[in-house]
C-alpha cells in the first residue's frame, strides 16, 4: 500500500496553537493548516470545543500539534536539525529557539515548548571529520566545548 505521507505529531498539554503559530512565523515557507476541536468527552479532560489539533507545514514538512494534556512530555530523544547557511543564520535560529540554558550543548537547544533543536551549519560533517585524525580530534573537542556553534572556532 502506498504511503500517504509522513506527518510529525507533537504532543502538548494545551499550547498546540501557540506553538504552531510560533513555528510558522519563525520559518519561511511555512503555513498554518486546519484546526480541529474536541467534539466529545475525551480522556484528556479537555473541554468540548477546545483545540484538539493544529496542522502546520514548515519547509514542506507536515506537522500536527496535539493538545493531549499533561500525560506525555517532549524530550531530547527526538530533535529537529536546522542546517544553516552561515553564522548569521545559526545566530538567528539560536536566538529564537534556545530558551532553556540547561539544555544547550554542541548546537543543541530546547525552545519554550520543550521541543529540541540542533542548529548546525551546512557542511558540519566536513568540519568535524577531516581526513587528518588529529584535526578531527581537535574539531570534536571544540564542538564539545560549544553551546551555540561558532563556525569560525573550527578554523583556529
């Protein structure tokens, strides 16, 4: 049977619309989609008429935000990677998304909703894994010392 596509579902307590609006305003080529409401009693305890799901698209990737209640939390086990063209783009996304200083390491951060992100420059693999094993070790040591990735620091 052919696939109908892949949609990433994000579980929130009650911030689905706030999160979807934030993400579609942050990323270009993004849009909000249909909003669905609870129509009957449900295990989440959310009232009839409140928002159940919000569909949205970021850079051609489909998402659905669910107001499912406090039963499940987002974790670093899943993260979204943003490949940036340059340091200015790394800085832009870092400034917008990094809201939990305790989660910052090696280009990883967590936003105000608990979603984990990896904000990395395009070509990070080439910086991290040069043919010279000594340079590769130095690059890894530099990365491990970083929170936000600073591209110029790989060239020291």
